[in-house]
């Protein structure tokens, strides 16, 4: 028999999926009503649990950070540094990691969010360090490069457009094309390519974007 806590967790995960979809379409202007409708959750019941839109997005951010950290820990448990790193990247991409990016800088980052984010940075740094040490990851790729790559590949414009158009007949082909693009991107992380252009990106392009601007 499901408990109230179980139902709340299921609703949270449904809201996270709905938020990813609605944010992909509407960006930071996504409404709570649209997210609730997509998740099949009543707006009234949602506001009984989350008093504000900011509180909802803070909770969804924590769920997203939890997945990132769990995926990274699983990657570090793999004795193969390359398999561990790419397994982490694929897991995050499939989850839609980074899809909450449109709300970056619009909500307050709580201490719990900061702590989980710092832990995620430490885990990814170790994944990258191992892959560099084993010679599987090109030397000029940084942890921020990996983070931004995940964010860029976390959504598929083609898949999103086809879903919006109701073209379910084309979704399998689009999903396969997306898997191919992910494989191409991951192959680009291997040594033996031309040097990457410019300087490595700084943290201001990733975690730093979440600071609320006065």
C-alpha cells in the first residue's frame, strides 16, 4: 500500500519531467499551471505542498542534483575510467540533465542545493581525473566542458519539435539519430583530435549562472 510520502515522491518526479518539457517549450516563463497540467497534478494540491514557484523549482533542482551525484558515483564505481565517465555522461543526457537551466539566476540557491552541487563538482572532477590519468580522455577537456556538453545534449530540438507536432511516427527515427549524435560527441572526447579552440570555459558559465543578479 502506497504511503503519502510515496505519492509525494511520484508526484515530484512527474513534476520534474513535466518541468523539463515545459521549460524546453516556454523557457523561464513556464507557468506552474502548465507544469502541473503536464504532470497530471492539480494546481491546488501543488500549491498546498509548494507555496511558491521558486520553492517548486528549488525542489526540482535538488532532484536533478541527486541524479547527477548518483550517476557520478556509479561512474566512479566502474573500474574502467572511460566507461565510468561515458556512462555518467549518457545517464545525465538521458535524464535530461541541464533542462532546468532556463531558471538559472531567477531563483535563490539554497544551502542544500549548494552542498549537493559542490559534491557533484567533486565527483565529476574525479571522473575526469581518472580518465585523464588512463589516457582515455583528451588532455584539453575539462570538467566544465563535460558539464556544458551534458547540458547541450540533454534536450533534442528535433524530438521536442516532433512531439509538439504530434509526429509520433517520426520519434523512433529521431531518437536513433540523437543516439548517433551523442556517440559522435563522446568520440570527440577521445585523444587524437585537433586542439580545442580558445581557453577552457570557467565555472561562471555553469554553476555561476545560478547566482541571482541584483
